[in-house]
C-alpha cells in the first residue's frame, strides 16, 4: 500500500503544477516514508534484520540491497572484480592525468616565452595566481599519473598472485598438491646429497629432475660444503609442516558443525561460503563495542550488513566475548 502511494506521488504532475511550499512538504513526507520502509522492511534470508532494504525513488518500490551489492562469496569472481576495479582505476587516472597535462600546457601557452612577472604592475597579483594555477594543474596531472601506475601494478600483482587462500573453494586440493611437491623436493634433496657424498653421478642422474648441469653445480663447494645446504632442507621441512597444519585446519572446519548462535541479541554466524565469522547487530553498536570489534580484527561489510573476519577459533572466541559485553541498551 505504501509503495503504491509513493508510486502515485512520483507519478504526479511536474514541479511547475505546484507551488514551492506544497512540493517541499510532499518531498519531506516522501523522505520520512522512505526511511520508515527502509527500517521496517523485513530482512531477507531469515536473518531478522531491517537494514537490507532501500526505497527506489524511480520505481516507488522497496528493493533488497542484494540487488545492488555483489555477494562476495565467489572467490574467483571476487578476484576478477578486484582486478577489474584496479584496471579501471588505472585507466581512469591515466586519462585524468592526460587531460590535466593538456589543460596546464594550454594555460601556459597564453604566456609569451620568457615573459616575466611585472612587479608593481596592476597585473602582478593576477599573473602570479594564474601561474600558480598552471603549477597546481601540472602537479595534479603528475599525481594522477602516479596513481595510474600504482593501480596498474596492483592489478598485475593481484593477477599474478599464486598464494593459496582459504577462501578458495579449491584450497584443500591445491594445498595437497603443494604438499606433494614439497615432499618430493625434500626426498630429492636428501637423495641428491647422499649420492654427491658418494660421488655416484650415474645414480644421481637417475633421480627425477636431475641433470648433468645440476650435478656440476651441486659439486661446487659452498661455505656449507657440497650438495644442497642444510638450511634448504630445514626450511623446506618447515614449509611441509606449515602446509600440513593448514590442511588439518581446513579439514576440521569442514567436519565440524556450523556455528549459528544468538548471544545477548547478537547473531554469530559462521558463513562457510564466504569463509567469514559474521556478527549481526539489531542496530549500530555503541562506540565502545565498535572499538572492540576493530581491535580484534572485525570489519564492517556493507554488502553482508555484518561485522566479520576470517573464520578461526580466535575469531569465535572474541565474537562471543564481544557479544556478551553488549547490553540491551548498547544494542538498541
């Protein structure tokens, strides 16, 4: 009913038909109605929140925010969005830099070559201000150019980043493949060192990945002696243990039940799809609560309408502790 009323208002005759006071009053009523619908409209997905709706002035209808913001659950899609955003910013700033450069050169072209500032002349102040504008415009052009380079490098960095993130749905498979490669390297280095100590070149060349050039290189003594250095094996073994621990954590997360509890009016949800622990408040938390959230790694996510951080036992511990500290008055 409210949506129909708003639609009727928006479909009314143009501004010239009404006098200014009547039109202003109608806009004020419409603003209050929009705010009321935004606060009271039921929150989708059964989360019991009233802040993921907005009033569309063009259609006169209440629409969910999910239609505006991307739900950031798809790891690969999120990565592509970050790359596209960085590339867009690089292109935008490069174009801006060129425009400002052309503008500054055009401004400077009206001053004859070698023309000094006429000190004491009535034009001195105006001339100095104009030259300052040229200088500032060129400075803005340089700053925009540097920003374009920064975003171009950022896009390239994101694209070439081969780190395995826990958000990645294929993280477990990738970690297991990485673990196999690390173990193969460990076995190869151990076998190679044994054969180098024996001087068995034929046995060395039968090893996978072994080459004659590698044999010659490993037989050149370093400060640690011949073969692979002891610290290389130690570091690789540490990486094996680290990857094994990550695999164990991911498997444990998949095995245990999803946390979805309500503590003191605050909903605590383990969003496995997004790999985030999310805290949903009935309204904006008190300043002290927000301070605690930020201190312990929680960040406000507008698209999820929640305070969140990566899932971990530490995140759950602090999420519960912060929720328990919230009183009915601060959570209002």
